[in-house]
C-alpha cells in the first residue's frame, strides 16, 4: 500500500523531484571543484532538506498572499522574510553544532561558532532559496493567468459563434414568419367565401364558420405569455366557443356566461379564462338538465372575481389528474402577474360539482400591465 502511495506521489511531483535532483548535483559538483573535495553527506542532507522545506514554506504563504487568501498588507512581506531567516538560524545552528561535535567531530577542525560569518552564510542561503521560491510563485501565476485568458478568449469565440447562429436563426424565423402570413390570408379569404356562400343555404354552418374564423384570427394574433390582453376579448372568444358547441350539439348544451359590469379597460393574462372554459367542456357534464355550467365574471373597479361551476362528467373521471395539472399551471401564471394580489381555488363538493374561483385585487386596471412589463 505504501509503495502505491509513493508511486502516486511521484507521478504528481516527478517534475519537482527531477528538478531538485539536477540542482543538487549541479551545486555539489561546483562546490566540490572549488573546495577540492566533497563535504559531509549528513550536512548535505540536512541543509538541502532545510532549504527545500523553506522553498515550499515560502511559496505556500507567498501564493496565499498574492491571491488575497491571507489578510496581509504588502509591507508585512519584510517581517515574513525576517521570520523565515530567524527560523532557519534557529533550526540550522543546533543541528550543525550537533553534527560537528558528534558524527563529524575532528580535533583539527575549528569549533563551530554562532558569529556574524555564520549568520551571513545562513541568511544568504535562505534569501537564495526564498528568491527561487518567489520566482516559482510568479511563474505559476503567470501560467494560471495565461490559461485564464485563453479560456476567456475561447469562451468569447464560442459566444460569437452562438450569436452568429442566433442571428441566422432570427433571419430564418423572419423569413418563415413572412411566408406564414400568406397562408392565413388565404385561409381567411376562403372561410369568408364559404361563409358568404353558405349564409343563405345553410345559416347554421355559416355561423359555425364565422365563429371558428374569429377564434382562429384571435389565436394567430395572440400576444406573448408575459403580456396582458383586454378581458373583453377573452370573453368574446368564450362566446364563440360556446356558440360552436351549441351548433355542434344542436343546442343541447346547458351553459351560461354571466358578465356583471362593464369590462372596459380591464386587462388580464391571456388564455386563462379560455382554458377554464375548455376544461369545463372537456371534463364537465355540459348537458345536465338541472345544473348548468356557469361562468361568472364580477368586476367592481377594485376587485375581479371569476367563478366557474359545472357538474363533473362521470365518464371522464380518469382525466381528473390532468385537469389538476392544468389548474396548477393557471395558478403559476396568475402568480407571475399578481404575486400576493390574487387567490385561486378549485375543488369538488359533495354533489359532484366542480368549482373554480379567481379573485384579483385590481387597484388600478393598468397595474397588472405595468407589473407584467417587468416580468
């Protein structure tokens, strides 16, 4: 297990190991030539271990100082150097003295003294390795900064490519939109022709065509989901939808739309009211003889209350779960526009009737519009 750890450590730090080995061989070779012989092996091991430790000790703190990880001031760098030199002297002299008086003791060798020459020699070696350490930190930061710049340049290039792709998609979408305008004009012209032709021969079919045409026209000019529309336009679409169902079922549906007060100037999120009514047709019993489907809209210039009531269609009970998902989506959309100025409830009572109720505090008919513009 220890061998695996050593191999893993060497794999991560092999460049450091090789660099120190080359440096030590170079220095020992030069000093042996100058001094005409090698020094004590133990002394070599101790001093290189001390200086290499100083190298990484200084690099660690200097790196943190440059990165702002330590709350140091720039002028405190000098006290750090002095502290490191004092530590080197405090460690170096006792070990050197012990080695010279025990393992490498020789009567003819002068006794080691803690004097100015010794202090200068240790200080010089400490500053020598501290300078190397500082250069090493600057090199690492330079490489890191270069990689950061390269990453930013790469990201900028990617952003430009994505921007160009978006611009191309926008041009394509504009072309598709212009082409799509041709089809609606052709469609509505054809529907008008069929309506005028069927108005005398089949008035019911003509009414159905007219209602369908108006709903399609409204769907094509439908605003974005973050905008508000006149509530009166939504009511018109509900009337068209009710008329279509009456024509389709030979007027057998029991459906009442009650609008109390003028809705002029009142704006509301699009398709919420239409979704509620479509859910009534989809999940409700619209042909119940006693209990009609009811949509009530009450507006008193301060509060808007929208209520729907319908009998639940027993045949479609399996679709109740999807119905609740639709209600939750309506609640989210109302929250986007009105925040804490609304309430939305939906529930079933003991008589198998389904209720929904939307209450909105309308302080100002344009307040919702201003709020929506900030979404």
